[in-house]
């Protein structure tokens, strides 16, 4: 089965495969992939988004030249996993992913929030109170929350957060979970006239760290991640990292934490 699928996979990756091959000629050039996930990674945003601006800054400081392309998440994961590319530029850690990737220290913390309609009178003060409700989630998103522990919780999957928010508006779900910065951007960009209809649920959810994830199939991945971690620590110490984050959070009116 895998042998039959492999040619199709390679053909799908050919449009950008030349980039990875060129990068391999110079060990200081790092071929990286990210998926479109505004405001973190998006070719339409300044410097390709918050996460990619940080990665570019830190990688350059570490002495590498990051060459970042934006692909679908499935192609990005598989392309890096099998070693066609060196690393994912923005990934959340899971134990399963740790088998195929070497993860950096988290270079960006993301706050997860729950959103409901303001007209909904129910008070979800803790996660168990979501029992029996419909929760809008994204496909293959590593939330780090044990949803199975909540009785009769129904997960309604969509590919994009904006679809989750539209499901909330039309009554298809009761609550949506999402990254705070992404929710703020999506509401501003697409639902500006209806922002007043949404309300953040008063539950503190665990934060999630974004990492560079290097392929274990590529030689030198551990050394590259070690250099990235050292440059990241230096960027945090001198304030250049915070300057990038604060600039983006001000853009979307995200309060400082």
C-alpha cells in the first residue's frame, strides 16, 4: 500500500522539492515548511506572520539561513518527517510527534480560549460543564486537552477556525475552542460587524508552545535545534523577541500577559 502511495506523494511535493534540494547544498541553509495559520504563518501578512518572523530572527541569529515555504499541514508534516525538508517552522509538541521530530524549546506561547454566543445563558465555569455539548474544533489540532474525559462531549471538526465560528453563529455548535490570537484575527477580518455576539468563556485553559520541529531523518538536526535554542535564549534576554511579539499583539489588541 505504502509503495503505491509513495510515487503520488513525491509527485505532489515536486513543485517545491527543488527548493529543498538547493538548500541541501549549503548546510547553513535550512529548508522549512509551515502551514497557513494566521497570524502565525501567512504569506499575505507582513514578514509572513508572527511565528515565522520569530523563527527567521532566531535562525539568522543562530547562523542559519531559513528558507521557509508555506504548504498544507499534511504535506508539511510528511515532507519534513521523511526528510525532504529539514524542519517545521511552527509545530505543537506531542509525544507521538516526538518520535519523528526533534523539538526546540517553545519560542512562542499561545493561549487557548473558549468562545460562546453572548446570548447563551449557560455558565461554563469549568471544562466538565461542557458535558453533552457540541464543541467546535479544528482537524488534527493538538490542543493538549483530554476531551474524552468530558462525558458525552461531541467534537465538531472543521478545517479552519472561521468555519468553527460560523458554526457557532448558526447554532451547529455550542462552544468553540481556539487560539486567542487566531480568534481575534478571524473576528476582526471576517466577522467585524458581529463581534458583539461572541463572548469568551471564563475558563483558564493550558497554554501551548510553538516549536521548531526538525526531522530526525536529516543529519545534524540535533545540532541545529541546539543552536536555535541558544539563539532563542539570547533573543529573549536582549528583548528582541518580546519586541516582535508585542508588535503583533498590538496589531490585534491582544492584552499583555
